[in-house]
C-alpha cells in the first residue's frame, strides 16, 4: 500500500513487493510493472494469493512491563468506585508499583513477555514500552532493561520511554521533592545509560501539574531526550498546550483537551495518540476531539495503552475496532493510525510504518479480501503471517 497513491487505503491490486538483502523494501507496485531483472534475481518468491499486505503495526504507547494485575480495581469500579478515588487511597498505579518492585527482573520479564507475544501475534512489529511502575532508582532501571530485553525474545523492535512522572511514590510526602529527585538523579542516569528513547509524564490533577511537567521536560531536553505527554485524559490540565509548547513527539489521550489548545498542537507537528482501550475499560464517555483534529490536520495514531489499570488490551486489531466504534474513525484512519502515524509518534516514520522503498520490511499478511476487514472484527485476528525485517516470523492459523 503506497501512501502516495490516491486509491482508498493506498491499495495496490495484484501487487508485488521486493525485499532487499538489507531487509528494506526495494520495490513495490503492480506485479505487471515489476522489472523482470528483479524477479530473475530473487532468491525466493512467495505468493499471497487473495491476501492483503499491510505494514506491521506500531504500538506506540504501552505500559506492558508490570507485575500483578488490577482485577480488584476493576471489580471495585464496577461496584461504583472511581478510578481517581482508588488511586488516591493507595490502589491504582501505586498497587502496581508495589507488585513491580517485589517482582525482580526475571518475574517481570516472564509476565511482560506473555503480553508482548500476544501483541506480536496480533501484528505488532514495533512497540513502545514505558517505565513508571518502579518510581525508584532501581526498579525504574530494571523496567527499562526488561523492556529492552523483550525485543529479542519476542522478535519485536522495542522503543523505551522513561515515564518518571507517573505517580508520587510512597516515601515522598511532597510531589515537588519527587520531581527534584527525578530531575537531579533519574534523568541524568537514564540518559547516561541510554536506557530510554524518550520521556513521558502524566499531567493530571491526580498526578503532576503543568509547571512540574514543564520543569521535567526542560531537564530532559537539555539531556537530548525527546518528550511526549499523557495529556488531558481525565481532566483538562492544560496538557495539549504544554505538549505543543515543548514540541512533544505526541500528545496522548486528549479526551478533555481544550479546543483552543488544538491549533497550537497542530502547528507544533505533534501526533495525537488516541487510546480507545482505556476509554472502553474506564467506561469514559467524553470523547477526544476527533473532528477538530481532522479539521486541523493533526495526525491521529491509535495504540493499545496496554497497562493493568486502564487498558489490559493485547490486540492491535481490537484497538482499531474500538477506535472506529467508540471514536468514529474510519477503518482506513484506524489502519493509518496504527502504522504510519504511530511510527511518526515515535519519531521513526522515516524507517517504518509504510510500504514504500527504503522502509524496513515489517509486514503483516492478512487473510482478508479487503483492508477494511482488519478493523471490522471484534477479537478476530485474521493473520496469515507476520514478517519482521523481511523474515517470516509468526504464521497465523486464521480461517
Ligand atoms: N494513563 C493511563 O491510562 C495509564 N497511565 C497513565 O498515565 C494508567 C496506569 C494505571 O492505572 O496503572
Ligand atoms: Fe498510558
């Protein structure tokens, strides 16, 4: 699918795709236009009769490294408790922090690996993984190391994000003192060990203020680390305009974003990452401003937000379905959001996310007649194969 072409979905009928020895796409187009010398020099030729090929999914916002689960919170919310109340009374994120601190590297790796395998089977070839359930020096570094280790184990490219400002951990009575600790000790350490590709923060009434996040972003940028933000998920905390001000790679969630902040977001070039799994699981009825984002031309990405508290979701096709049913995205927008725009949200759109020459050959071969079927199924994952760096990786058992 060539994004430059104007056919819906950029679909090429009766197409051919050539992978070079360096695992990039060498050529793509209608099979009738395939230069004969390319076919003659090919080492292997595979037919995908009747199938559809898309770029591999890029899951650009996950918290999949954690221990334990939050089924108890789920039960409490269904009996009337609110997410923010559970968080304020030591449940929520802090209960996952306790479990994650206790787990240690090996248990954390084993639990997280299962989730990443599930995502990979659902077509994900690149994943972003955040820290943020350690919130102390040792466990945050362990989380980032576990995240990095999972790439080779699951055959997925991993981008790591240091989520230092996720919650104020026990032992800090004052959130300012925790922000100081993160800025003075953690950011320099994470940067020196090259453990993170970016940093993130939770800008929210129950988490960190705009001023605190601004201070953290400045410190991160001085160390050369790109920033992104959990913006206006539960309330309007000025997150969208803050993300714009600091030229964040992405502003994520945005359910409660102020309409006047969106123009600044558009001008900043940030990607809006929408996370319908969290809206579904929290039964949030406030919708992100999709029409306004479209009107302003803000690229929209879709991700699972895989995490124990608000989105225990390990399927990208299901995330696409939720984006369509809950947010009114078209199946085509959802697919673009999970590939091209998600790659852009990670700052790696030059290398992955589309099918064009020069891009890495990360592909999904779908057992469908048309790409609209990818977002259509609820829990269907009609995957014939996932190809990573030009090599068949997962073989599906669809149909
Ligand atoms: N927003 C989210 O949706 C997750 N983190 C965040 O900042 C939730 C994390 C959790 O509840 O464990
Ligand atoms: Fe999140």
